[in-house]
C-alpha cells in the first residue's frame, strides 16, 4: 500500500511499531507497546496526535485502534479507519 501511494506521488507518514521497516517520508513509532493497556493506549493516542500535527497530512488512513483517533475526530481532516 505504501509503495503504491508513493508511486503515485504521495508523501507518506507512518505511525507504526518501532520495528517497522517500511520506507516512508516520516516515521513515528508507537510509544505504547500493548493496545490492551490503558496507559499504552493513551500514549498511542498522543503519538498519533503529535504525528498529525508534525506531518500535517491531507488524509488519515488508520488501521489502529479507533480510540487513538478520538482527539482528531472534531477536525475537518478526512479520516479512514479500517
């Protein structure tokens, strides 16, 4: 998916596990390791919000926990959650 987006001329930022080897323009590793942990879920929510603020994407395509998107829901930024 990332390669296809980049082939079409898109700049891709990725928030993912710290061990991810995907080649992207900007990489933001999840700080929380376990999504079942309330503290880790909070850390990941903050990580996603910070990544959006720094990267300023045109769209968010998220495969993560819907909870991580909650602070971003009021924004007009288009969001896709799978």
